[in-house]
C-alpha cells in the first residue's frame, strides 16, 4: 500500500507541474497559444514514451535498442509532422495578420 501512495503522490505532483508550466508559458506568450500547446503536448508525449520500465514485456521480447529506437522514430516523426509545421505556418499566419492590420 505504501508504494501505491508514493506513486499516487508522484502523479499528483506531475499534474501540478504540468499545469503550472502550461499556465506560465501561455501567460508569457498569449499570442502564440497554438504553438505553445502543440509543443507542450508533444513533450508530454515524448515523456510518456521515454519511460522504458513500463514496457518490460516489449523490452524482453525485442530488446532495449529496438524499443527505444522505435520510440525515437515515433517522437521524431511527431516533431516533424506536428511541431515544425505549427512553427512555420504560425509565423506565416502571424505575418499575414500583421499585413492586414
């Protein structure tokens, strides 16, 4: 029961930290909320993939190199597919809005 309490406390601290970081960054960059949210969510996804001890059966079956290689490929693809377009297109949209205004 003691380990469950520690795990639950860690989850609570994690949620509080995520909320605090998101609130700070969104307050700091209110005009870039889409990009900020995309980047924060991408890093949360990366954090979920980076914990190898949650996948012991997968690691036992394929090995650590294969598991983390696949996770690195997924994270890299998510950065290329989601974050880079948000940053590039966000800059273009902001430039177009500035011209119209």
